[in-house]
């Protein structure tokens, strides 16, 4: 393993193109390794980077399931406001507590 070096770069004019490039590599197992974690097997890719040639085109449209625009906006506003209470995020994403715990506050990265 080459510590600290980017081994795989996904490039696209838009974030969506770069995302689809990563998806194609995943389908071909290009650089991905099968790892076994507490939730079962998962494909993993380490030391990767995304290059978006048009930085204003950063919304991934091909994601399945689709990203919730209301949740994304509320999340950004909450981060900028310094909020850490869980209730406002859970309202827009009721499945979030499944991945982030069931406390009244989020104490760091979730998901």
C-alpha cells in the first residue's frame, strides 16, 4: 500500500459525471477490495479523489436513492448556525437516528 498517495481519481465535468465514473469502477471492481465489517461484506476503495472540472456543477443527480434537497439545505443551515440538536435533522430525515444514535444531540459526524 502506498501510504498518503491518491491511487484512484474519478474525473468529470460535473460531480454527477465523476460519481458515475466511480460507479463504473465499482461495477468493474476497479481497485475496490471486499472487506468484512460488523454489518457484513462491503466493497472498499481507499486513497481516492474526485475531480470536478466545473466546480459549480457539484450536485450528484444519479445518486440512488436521490438526495433530499430539503434535508441538504436544512443540514447546511444547521451546520452554519452551530446547531447540534438532533430534532430538526430527524424531522427532515426520520431514518437518521438509525445511523447516528438516539440521543438528543449529535456530537460530531453522523451517518
